[in-house]
C-alpha cells in the first residue's frame, strides 16, 4: 500500500488509510476522508450549520469541545464558517415607543406587520 495516500478534507494533512486493506480494518470508515476524529467533528458541525440542521449556538457548542489550535491549516472556507459560528453576538434589545390613544407606552416587542391583517380575496372568473 502507498504511504500517505489520503488528504484530510478539513486540514489538508496527508495520512495513510486503505478501506480494502486488512491492516486498516480496525479503523472507522470515515478515515477515508478525515485524518482524525477531531477533524470529523469540526467538519460535521460546520456542515450541519451550513445546511441549517444546527443553529449557530449548537454548532458553537460542538466546536468549543474540539481542538481548534490548527485552525490556520484548515481550508479557507472552513475557517470562515468557524469564525462565523464562534462570533456569537447578542443583539441589543430594541425599545420601541408606541403612541396610543391613551398615551405613550414603551415596548420591547418590535411589530413588523399588523397582527390581524385581513385576508385578500382574489377575483375568480366564472364561466
């Protein structure tokens, strides 16, 4: 078997693995694309976030458990997603002043559309 025949899809590290060789039977099949369990977990978290299967908070929790010390060696697109996921900022609450007939009220709730919007009736042509 050829040594260093695989390249990790996350960090680009070269490693040896053969899915048909007896020498590697004890290793998991995901080793065909990842060099380590750490790279697999990181890539899975990034992929799940990208596909909207996990929220930013869920992905961040997974990434915080992983070793990101070699992040500079990761693919550029993966680095961008990691930075995006770990850059969680709390949005400041917006205080809205609502003028009513009875006076002025302060509300933290932002209303974007009328709540009881009438349904639109389409004209239907009859034969």
